């Protein structure tokens, strides 16, 4: 006799990023042009943020991820997908393969203050 094992879906990036996927999390769609679809999920406390960018075309695409997440002391972390990155003029540039995606996250020590 075999037992059925229930497998819960994993939180992208692990438990530290779970607040960005909770029911009370904020979801914001971003405009990056016709080739890229992007969203940012933010935990209710304002300290956990996850950026997902998808290339909807058959051509490689690039974008600057730092400009899409809240600024702060927290490092930009790779959470899933695939991309190549390089520094260009002091900023990070991510390149996505055709129909590829990448998920990046940042945890801030303090909630982002809104002006």
C-alpha cells in the first residue's frame, strides 16, 4: 500500500519571500513596452518585494531591474527563471531569452516610505 503525499506549492524564493505571495499582498503590473510583461508583488508590511518579468517575444530582450523594485539597503536576489546580467554605466542590465522569464526579489530592513 502506498501513501499519498500532499505537496504544497513552494513559495518562489523560499519562506523569506512568502509575504509577497500572501492573500493581503499588493500586486502591481508594470509597463515595460509590448515585448515584456512585468509585475511586482509586495508584502503587506512593505519590506518584501518580488519582481517577475516575462519576455513575450521570440527575440532576446533586456531591461534594468533596479529601476523596477523599491530602492533600499537590501540586495537584489535571484529567485527563479533564467537571465544573464551585466553592469552597464553603473546599472544592472538583465537579458531574457525568447519567451523566458526571471524572478528577482529584495527584502528591505524598513518599509518603503511613500512620498
